[in-house]
C-alpha cells in the first residue's frame, strides 16, 4: 500500500490527472463493506493533507463504522457532466482511522466541521483513470500500483 505522496512521486502525471478529477467536484462515491460482507456505497468528500488522501465522516456514520470494521474501500470520482473530459478516477485500498486526539497532527490547514468527526487516511492499493482516447473512439485506461510503472490499456 502507498500514500498519496508515493503515488505522486511514482506517477506524477497520472496523480495530477486523478487529483484534478477528485477536485473537479466536491462529492464522490465511497464503497465500503457491511458487516455481512455486502457492499455499501455512500457519498463522500475527499481531501488532501500532507502526503495523504483523506476522507472525513460524521461521528458514528455507517461508512465510518464500516471502515473501522473492515478498512477496505474504493472511491469512484463523480463523473461530472458525463462528457468523460478528464476521465473517470477510481482508487482502492485500505483506510486507517486517525485517533481523535491526533487529527490536528495530520491536517495541514483548518477544516470546517459541524462537530466531532472521524478522519481516515486512505492508503492506496491501486489507481485507475479511464477516459476516452484522443480520437474519442475508444477507452484509454491507465493503472498504477505501488512500485510498478503505470500500465496503459486501449479498449
């Protein structure tokens, strides 16, 4: 698993493109696992603090309880206007909750929260950016995994 910094260091162009997708709109889709193993999708906001991709959650929200029980996650970027401009970003990995008394240590700027919250550092297993090829006649898919070069597939 890797931090956002490792991803950015190993695949800077892809990391810039994925970050742009995640910052293009505020809300994205987070997939977690329920206690019975079934998938759950929730809306979420992502943020970048220091070397980490992070998500916050209202205290005791079901997505937070899911991640506490089983840290595996997938984030799918909001597809925006449907044009596929900029591509479709997907990240999967494992989340690590920051203890409440250590949250300020991981934030590189103040954040607005209506009350106590959970903060999760999103460790990364893989990143995919799928978009249209230059001629817009097929898909161009880029895949990154820690310690490996970016792989590109045309479909």
